[in-house]
């Protein structure tokens, strides 16, 4: 059976995860632990872990906060615009 193309929502969720993963990798290289990284994104580690597993559970205010922390627009966070 052929693979179906991603829906817009799936593409946005994948973009959010990619952007957060890049941020986490940068912070880990700088010596931050998981709890510090989650706190910098405005949530506890367990909450971040669960939201990364189910990105559709991110609320709009959380996405806006994360975009501000990453210093990018929410459109870029969602993969709708390029750098």
C-alpha cells in the first residue's frame, strides 16, 4: 500500500518536534540537564516528555512561549516559513 503524504497538521507537528529537538541538543551541549531544559521551555520534564510523544497536545500559549524562547516566529516553529 502506498504511503500517503503528511497532512498539514502532521507536518506542523513534525516541524515543532524538529525545532525543539535542535534546541534541546544545543542546551545539552552547553551542559544543561533535562529538568533545566524543560524549565526553560516553561514546563516540567515529565510534561515536556509527554508532549514530545504527542505533539498535538501542545496548547497555543505553550507554542508561543516556546517560539519566544527559541527566538523564532510561531510560523517558523510550525514549519510554515523558512529561516
